[in-house]
C-alpha cells in the first residue's frame, strides 16, 4: 500500500485502509473501489489523503500501533463526555459526568495494552494519524504519542495512566468555547486567541471536580500550554513549575497539530515539525523530553512517497528506529520520471550519497521552516501563532 493525497487519487483505485469520519465512524471501508462520487465525498469530509492498494507495494503494510477498535472506544469516550458537558439539563449533566473517569480509565487501558503489545512499532508513530483534524482524533493521537514518551522514560503503570488520561482530556475545555469560534474556517484573530486560551482553565476546573480523574491529569489540562521559559499560559510558569506530564503533552500537541491539516493551511512536513521541536529545546521544553519524543517518530512514515536527490521517486518500505532519517525506499520511478520496470528497494542507511529531498506530493504540505531561534517568545510558538490552539 502507499499513501496518496486526494489530489492524486483517481477513480478505480482501491482503498488499502478504512477511512473514518471526524467522530470516529467508518466513512469508507478497506477494499472499496473509488469512484468520482466517493472521491468527492472524501473531499467534502475534509480527508486529504488515503492509503491505496498498489501491486508494486502490496507487501508494504502500514500497521496501526493501536487497533481501530481501540481508537473507536477512545473516540466514543471523548464524544460521550462532550455531549455530557454540553447537555442543557444541569441535573442530567451532573449525574452522567460521575461516570466520566470510568470511561477514560477503560479507554486508556485499551490504548496502553495495544502500545505494550506493539512495542516494536513505536518507532513508526506518525502512522497513527487519522488524517482528521477533529478534537476527537487529535486527542487520541496526542495520548498515543505522550504514552510512548512516558514508556521511553520508564514510567510505571500509575504514571502512564495519569499522563495518558491527561493527554486524552487536554483540550476538553474547548467544548465550552463559543460555537462560532470552534466552527470558523479562518485563522483566529488576536481577540479570538485570547478567548481560546481560556480552555486550559475551563478544562482544569471541570476535571478537578471528578473524583475518578487523577488530579495530575487535570493539571495536564491546565498546563499543556505552559513553557519552561515562562512564555506560556495561563499562569506563565517557569522551569520545574511546569509538570513533566504537561511538557510531554505540550510537545505532542504541537507536533500533531503541525502535522495535521487546517482549513487555512496544509499539514507541515514531519521533519519541519521535528526541527521546530529540536530548536525549542531548553526554552520551550526540556531537552531530555524532546530526545525521548524523537526516538519514537518516523520522519518519513512507511507508505509515504518520497523523492531522492537523484530525482528517483519511491515509497518508504521500512524504517529503522535508530536511523529514521535513512529509511528503505521502494523505487517506482527513475530520475527522469519514468516508471521502473521492476521496482526495487534501496536502504539509504548504507548509501551515503543518496538522501531524501522531500515528498512526492509537496502540495499536501505547508512548505516552510518552523525552527524557532533560541529563547524565542511564546507568541512565535506555532500553537498560538498559526494554529490558534
């Protein structure tokens, strides 16, 4: 299989993976033959890329680090909580929220179980992307990334649960923001950003009242936009005042936001988002946490189409977690753009003169540098400047 942007999808292609809606429902099933009508439906649903079957890459399999049913359970837990919070019946809302912690304990237990069983895949975590910018899927993506970092740091089961539940709920305060703010298709104004910043305190006040939600998970919600140089919000905390859990979730939130599409921009390339995080070490996030994070990120995900400095085009077929920038490439086109008669694999780890210069379909991405200069202030953090989250 290989990842193809909607711009390149053509009628007759076959889906290699199921496509989900923003609320976690199946939109199109694996094995579906695409038609003009179905492609237009994908575009209307804001899907920007899908995995398709290709005889030349049929042995390349993009595995989910968490099972689809695990993601579905987690999405449903968040969706149910959102409906409970927005329930106009105050008594019904109060009663139903009493079970909130139980739902998230179960959902996170399933995520953790999958991650433990799939430890060999933790170097491929960009493949968790659902290609959906929704609150539901973003929260699950951040929870998976954050838990992987916690596992790398040697956290015990209690710590992982506190971190993971905090990650799943880090943006829960957004559901209480004005509807027109959440539905806008344009970048937020400075005034709207100030309103949006309230989501950290709103979420914290909600979660700290739930007896079965760990208090440290509530603090993740409160602090995930704090930065160790004091430039974050809502309290402008510095250094060790920012809990390690919150720093981890903050990093994962930035990375997933930058590598997901927005109505006003394409997704940023994973390597650009990685460069941004590396450049933020020591002033936005602690260095050792960034190092733990990048050990689990495949800069060039399996199944993605890339271009080499020779002009050859291929699909990433294997990734060595220790050399994620030097994957194995299945060559499909030669340097002149012609299809090769017999596709073959090149392991870049042993070929120092070959390197990846970009993705085949760069229109899928926002081409720009995100690396901040040292000691850059929070107003230049892309989470507040370009994403408004």
